[in-house]
C-alpha cells in the first residue's frame, strides 16, 4: 500500500497520530505537524513531514509509546 502526503494532509488534523500499513511517498504537501508510523518512507516524504514539525516513527516505537493503540488513525 502506498499513501501520498496529500492524502495524509487531507484526512488528518494538527498533532494527530497516523498509522500507514505501507509506504509514505512525497507527492503533495503536509501543512501541519502529525506523527506518522509506516513500514517505509521515501526520503523526500520524511523531509517534508519533519519540515512541518511532524515525526516519522516505526511501528515498534509507536507500540511502545501507545501500547493500547488509542487515538491512532489508520490511513491506507
């Protein structure tokens, strides 16, 4: 599964936590900070997320921070 930043920007709000069961690509822009967990990120997508003051994390890091999985939006 592939998700572009434009989709993340459209379906998220500021400071939300998102899980992407696949790869995040850089098409589009991200205009607010979010935390994204994904299997992989393109280099440019990671740069754009960080430039918007967001975070890119692994699923294991996300599970450690939020073991119950509360308040996580899944976008595919």
